[in-house]
């Protein structure tokens, strides 16, 4: 049985997927990539790097899709990365120490170092941004969230010191696309839970997100990058709740 399986879900990630997969060289005994209809070279690159490639026809949401990847893995341990994430030497060493420790906990979280258009974000609620990504396969599984998914584990969770590296937003077009995609999915989840909103409340929530990121979470200390992050947070929050408002109005008609 492989000790560690790296799992990644993808769609049109040819610019990032090789960096992600290669970063786990030396610690991952198996790579599983679940692709959602890429029209670029992502599947070709994944196969060239030795990945087990799955290409299901449907898109069930982020949580279920990552669970598919886990179910296709055979390793005792799972390391889950997004295609725009990668790990460096310090974290590789910590992961190897976990794999070789008889006293290892069932799961580990680690900080994630986010970048916005190439600049590292140190404030605004984006650091240290702890994420649980390393766990024993039989002790954890992804929840069913359509977006903002997470791993649910049985047992104690440890903390590693070195970060996952993350190109959160690469370009203005990337920011616009992610805002629209994630806001629509998040709104569907909120509507399914019975939440509602109005156009006015959507604007208030967007403004509050800006103030929280730029002022309360000290985003201003990151200069122009902090301003961009706060604006991104505000736009995403507004669009999410505006979509909830539109859905609420349709339901009342």
C-alpha cells in the first residue's frame, strides 16, 4: 500500500498543475487527479507526470469532487492540494516526519501563504489561513459543501509549521471569474438553507466585508495589495448576497 496519495481536482489548470504535482515529488507514492472537462493540456500534463486520471462527466461540487479523488486513492495517508497550490522543502520535511512517526496524529493542518496577483498577503484575514490537508485516509472525508469544502476527521488534529504556497488570484480576470463562480455556488447553498436577503442588505454586507478586511484585520498594512484584497472580499460578499436576494425574490413570485 502506498504511504501517501496526493489528490488534486482540476479544470483548465495547465499553467499551474505541473508545479503542484512536482512539488510533492519524494513524498507522494501516488497521484490522483480528478478533472472536470478541461479543454487545455491539464489532463495530458497530469498523465505525463504519472497521475491516475479520472474524468467524470458531471460536476457535483467541490466537496463531493474531492471525495471522489479520495475514494480513488489507495494510500494510507492523503495530502489534498488545489491545482494552484504547491509545497516547498520545509513542509515536505514535516510531512515526511509525520509519515515516519509511530505517534502521528490522525490529521494535520498547516498555514497557507496566499498571494494576490503575485504579492504575498500577510493581513486582511488571509494569513495564517490554516487548512487541514494531511490525514489518514480511513479517518477523514470531505463534507458535501458545493464550495468552501473541508475535511471532517475522527480524532485529534495536529499543526505543522511550514505553509502551503497558494496563488489565490493570478490576474484581474481570474478575480472576476472566481467572484462570479463562487458567489453563485455559495448563494445556492444559502438559499437551500432557507437564507434570504435584499439588494440593500447585499450592499451593507459587501461594505462590512471591506471594513473587516481592510481595517479590523489590518489589511491596510499590506498597502496596495491589502486594498485589492479588501475590494475583492467586498465584491465577492456583495455578489453572493445579491444572488441570494434575486433567488429569494424568484421564490416569492
